[in-house]
């Protein structure tokens, strides 16, 4: 696996992102990626082993887009900030992730890569946030942060893909106050 | 709006269901429904005003498919039974609902019909289940059943559409014990 010059690599990853959004993973071809990025297939294969590896690189880059969560001084403030950030990222990237949904379920490599690059860092962030609250002396039970993160992710995607209800401040506040905090504090 | 003989009506609704599953709401045409059901378009338009009305009739029929939830004698038992039933229905019908997702978000009539036929009866059932627990003297707080139902639905769809994790007994038990019961009892 060789490196490419950064502008060249970015052009290829941009083409991958556009194609995932437009046609989805299954119908994305390396030929079309090459055409759009004005790169040769040989160049692409020198850098990546195939579609899954290219998507993994893109996901890694998107994961770096998450701004680090602020320490607001209260658990509620941290949760509101975290969920607001997550809603923003999902809103901007949901066409991309929607294009990956079938592939996530059918391609074990891609599912594992998504877990490593996106899901696990999210768990780590959730755990940090809970530890910070404990260190401040806020009452926190021994709930699994992974469970809370699954609930939040599920609620966000449910709105975005199924009900179309807005991912606004009211949604964030209700989710934090009626679901996440009660589960954290029990 | 006239009635049709039941077999004829069923053949048309079956064609609607198949087409929704295969091509989705946006690409489903009345012409193709008519062809598959061996009915004339005139027959269809005598019975329904258009695509949204046909889908509403189908959804109404699917809602009647839900078996009534048993009274198991405990809140936990009722919740496990309810969530197990819901997982089963969603697993069987998810290709159909996936075919409706874009339309649900873009066609306000369809969204409203789905609410009336599927979502509202679900809320009513959830409220009954909670009232039964209260009447038995089980400790139940004043949480909104709609919130709990949204959490359960979101978790189920998240697994089905995004993560591909199984909707099995373990999922039902964990969801009931770690999320729904703690929220109900706070």
C-alpha cells in the first residue's frame, strides 16, 4: 500500500463520497471513481485493496471531522453538546450513510471497519463523558455507555430515515432529560 | 368510493404490497398495480383516489395483522411479549416499510395516514399496558408511553436498517430490563 500525494488522494476520496451518496455502495464502481477523480485504476489499486478499503479511508476521515466535545461543567450540558454535535454530523452525512446501509449489513469487512472507525471512538467519548461526571461527584449509576449511545443513535436515525421529525434543540433536550439522564442516574 | 368484491380488492392490495417491496413508493405506478392484479385502472380509481389511498388501505390491513397483546400478569411479561411481537412484525414487513421511507418523509398525506393507522394504535396499546400495570399496583412513574414506544421502535429499526444485529430474545430482554423498565419505574 503506497501513499499518494494528498490532493490526489483527496480527489479520489471525494469521488467515493459522491458516488456513495448518489448510487450507494453496491453500485459504486472503481471505474467510475477513477473517471471522476481523473485517476487511473492502477493508481487507486496501488493505494487501496478495493472498495471496502477506500470506504474505510473515507470513514476514517469523516470520524476526524467530529469536533472534540467540550467540557461544559455538567453532565447535562455535556450530553446536550454531544447529542447536538451528533445530530449535526448525521444530518450532513446521512445520504452517505444511507448509501452504505445495505453494504454494512452484507459486507462483514465494511461492518467491522465502520465499528472500528466510527462506533468505537463514539463509545470511548461516551465513557469519558460519564467518567468526567463521576469525577465531579454527579450521581451516575453503572449503566453501560454503549447502551445509551445505541439509544441515542437509534432515535436520531429513526427520525432521519423514518419519521422525518426534526433533529432540533427540542429533540435534544427531550432525549437528554427524559431518556438519557434518567437512565444514567438510576 | 365504491367497494369491490373482497378477492378482487385483495389481489390489488397484494400487488401494491409486492410493488412497494420491490421498487418503493415513488416508482410504484397504478398501471403496474393494475397489470399485476389483472384489474383495470378504472376499477382501481372507482375504489381509491390514488396511490396514497391504496397504501393507506394496505397499512390498515397490516395493522389488523398485529395479534392482540396477551395479559401476562406482569409488566415485564407484557413488555417482553409486546416487543417480541413488534420485532416479528417488523422483520416480516421491513422491506415494505423500507420501500415507504422516502415517501413517508415527503408525502404529508401518507405520513398522516401511517400515523393514524399504525402509530396511534401502537400508542393506545402501550398506554393500556401501562394502565394495567398501575391497576395491579406495580410501581410505574408518569413517563409518556409515546416516548417509550419511540425508543423501542427506534432501536428495532436501527438494528434492522443499519447495524444488522439480530432482533432476538436477548435484544428484547436487554431492551426491556435496561431501558424500558428503568424508564417506566423512575
